[in-house]
């Protein structure tokens, strides 16, 4: 089932999300719905707060980046990178900061360059509650850093220059009011109900 994606301005996107345990109700259905929602909106990652749930869970499928890169090794890594992250902890970030133009399903139509560190180490549970430790770099690290920010209540627009943010302010307010063209289901915090 495709779920509506919560738009910029909703307080759920600003909460530090809570850990869950194996008793969390209907978790496998929720994960399935999150993948369906992400694919329907052509995203490469989706965090639970973006569908209105302040829990530490996100899904990633980097396959769309697989044909993007000149480097075959990067292509292959992206093609195989479909993951569920439950209660993840990024415990190390290293390398130089590099810039990349990011977008977000909760902030449609806006793309801005964000600087992030090159590499990270993360520990997380997958959908079967198996515990993993993984080292990621480049675009895969970037996707995970973006989604991890969501469960910390951080959006990529927090990480751009104050000047850029000021320039975008009007468009961000418009998004929160639903004044934006988007071809997937969304829920807008400040939208006037129409009869
Ligand atoms: Zn996002």
C-alpha cells in the first residue's frame, strides 16, 4: 500500500525518533509499504518519520544510481544495495567532506548541494532482526547519512548555507501549504481543507 509522504513543516520530521523492538506491530507490512511508497515516488531512501512515524527505521534501494556512475564497481555496489535499517547507529564518520546535490521526498522540487563526510561505519538490525556492521562510502554513505538525519529530526535544508536557506524560505512555506506540483501521495501540514 502506498502511504502519503509527510511534507516539510510537519513536526514529525523534527522529532528525534525512538528505537523499536521485535514486538513492534505489523513491522513487516510497514516495511513492505515503505518500499512501495519509496518506489512509487522514485526515491532511493525513505525514513519512517516521512510517513508520519517517529521510529528509528529507514529503507534504502540505491539501484537507480547503478547506471549513473562511470565506475563499474560503484555501479555494482549500488545495484545490490537494498537494505532495511532498524535502530541504526552511525558510530564513525571519516574522510573529507564532499558536496553532492541532494533532494528529499518531503521537500519536492528543491535540490541543493550538501557537504558530508566520505565514509561511515554503521550498526543496525535488518528486517529479520539480524545485527550487522557495515562500512560504506561515496554515494551509499551519502544516502544512509541523509536517511539517518531523518530519524534525528534533521533535514538536508538544515545543512545548506544560511543565505541559500533564506532564499528558499518562500518555497519551503509553499511546500508546507501544499502549493507544489508532485506526482506521488503527500500529506501537507498547513493545507486548507477543500470541500
Ligand atoms: Zn529526505
